[in-house]
C-alpha cells in the first residue's frame, strides 16, 4: 500500500504522569507507572504518579509503522487495540501506515526536523539512529519482569554492547522460510520440497528444464533479496563480521556462496530478479510462475485469504541447510524506537509494555505472521501453528515450530550495529551477489570490493 493512511481514536478517561526529564523517566518512576502489580490483564490501571494532574488535558500518542502484509492485523491494531488502550489511558492515539520502502526516508526526515511520531517502527534493527533514540532498558525490564526473558534474537537486534544502550524495543520477529510449489517439486523427485541449498539448485534446474518455471530468489536492492542472500552466505559459513565486530566478508566461504548464486541464477532464474521489489516474489509465486521463493508466510496467507486455488499448492519449508549450517535471517524484525525529541515519551513506553501483555492477540490477528520475542506470551505456539483451519493442509505451518533453531539477526554472529545497519540500508550484500550473478564481477573481485566497502563503513562508526 503506497498511500499513507491515518487512524485516530478519541479517548475518555485515565491518568497520566508528567515527565520533567527531557529523555526518560527514572527506573523507580517507570515501575510506578507501568508495573508494581498495578497493571491488570489487558491494559489495567490506574498507574500514574500524579492523578490530580491528569484530568486537565488529554494526551496524544502518535505511532507510525508499515502497512502490514496481513490486512487483518492493521484492522485489529488500529480499530481495537489502540482504541481501547487510548480510552483506558485518556490518550488520543493516531496510527499512520506507510509502505515499508518509505520507512527509512521518513525516519531520517523526522530526525532532521526533530519532530514526528512518538513511536516509530522499523522492520530491521535501526542502530544507526541510536543517538536520536530513548534507551529502552526500562521497557525491557518491565516486560521481562512480567513475561520472562526476551529471545537472543531481540537482544542482538536492539542492544549496543559498547554503549550498553537499548536503542530500540522488539516485540516480534517474522520467520523467513522457503515457499515452494508442491506439484512441480514432487514431479522432479522432491515430494517434501528442498531441504538443502544443493536440493534447491538441483531441483530448481530440473523444474526449469521440464516446464520452464524459474526459481525466484531476488537479486535486487530490496528487503527480500537482502534476507535471502544473507541466508545463503551464512549457510556456506560466510559472514559480514565476526562476533567481535571485525569485517570478515572477504573469505573463501563468501566466494563459495557467490559461485553458488551465480550457478543458481544461470541454471534456474530469469533477469527479472534484478529489478524485483519486496512484493515481486509474492506476485510471481501466487501467479504460478516460480518454483521457489524465500519469503514470510505473507505469500500463503494471501492465497488463503483470497481463496485462490493455488493455496493448497504452495508449501512452506525451513531455512535451507548449507555446507556449514542451516541458517536464515528473520524476514522482518519489528523494532520500535522512541525519539528523544518525542512529545509523549512516557505514554510511548507504557504503550509498549501493555502491547506485550496483549501479544497473543498480536500473534493471532497477524495470522501467525508476528512471532513473539517473549515466548511466554504465546505458550502453545507450536500447537497453534500445527493446526490452522485456514491452511491446506492444516499443518502447513508446523515446520516453523523450531524457527529459533535457524533464525538469526542481521549482523550474525555479532550484534546489529550501526555499521551493519548502514551496510543493510545501502544494499552492500545484494549488490555483491548481483554483480557476480550477472557476470559483471568475478566472485573473488566482488568479495574484495565488498570488503573495502565494509571497512569504509565500519571505520566511520568505530
């Protein structure tokens, strides 16, 4: 959805704390605001320090985030959750939705103007914006007090170990499985679909040779390509950096992954993948044009929602196993930031705490798209995804039950640092893979050029 849409709810009653600090409330005050046993199930209350001041004026909370690939989620978030939360907290909540490709530019514009939304949601770790964000430690502490520890994926995606600051808060992540066309893979001997990268190369070539349908791994400057090439790189043992943040992209493992991608492209793909946008592989798979894509379950959910006959033909598989490991990035990492120039910092923090209280509703209304960063909020996750009445077959999504065994953060095996953030946003990896696949560079030269670019970026953020 390219056009921005705005939702507003007019709220009634509640109480609000005033914050004398420019950046964040203290740990003691935050606990008084959002915890200490005062939040009941759902949203609870009252939980503000100065109730006698709160009646005077209704607050406003401004949120911006992407237009979700599952429309039902936005309907619930805008029309139910934020409306009820606002009524409980005497707050007028507005939610702006924009296309995912527009998020980075909008964030940069708000930072430049020092004016914008109270809560800004990114789809990848926004570490480069750390100087402009509130430390989310208090939010994490309160949520963990109620729901237990966050997963390591959230820690690595929102924490800076050098500054010891949480520059963002992650509520959820989205798995990045393979989506494959059942009949075609069965016809070439893979009744259960591909399980390894070698399976993909062999099977995709057979399918292309047999009926002309290509494989659909992107090679353009967009989100899905960025995640797919990282999965390939890691599975072959390569990485952008090591656990200590040193550049390691120029390696034999990287060269091997580049050689594999070139062969896969030449044997099984078409030039369209060089110009794909984030929805291109969705459209190609749903149109019955491609044999395999790496994407979230937005592909299958759309087919189910629209009752497309192809729905029962598209299956889901775990991340493919390479010579070294089975590994993939999360498809989307929800990362909320609160700008240090936000007007309603206190309300934004409290909103996130209450949002996690309601996370099972997030999970179900996103139709299993948003997986929890706090596992206790969806305790029966494996059982729920293994028996989905919308899916054909009903256990289609059961393969995602072990997703945390193979999903990792951008920047693996290190943290999602500001340098990694810049490399992600400037498409260094997709560019490297595309040049080799197209034949513009040898794998060795491309890896060397990428190393120089990574070193230049890392030096700037050192």
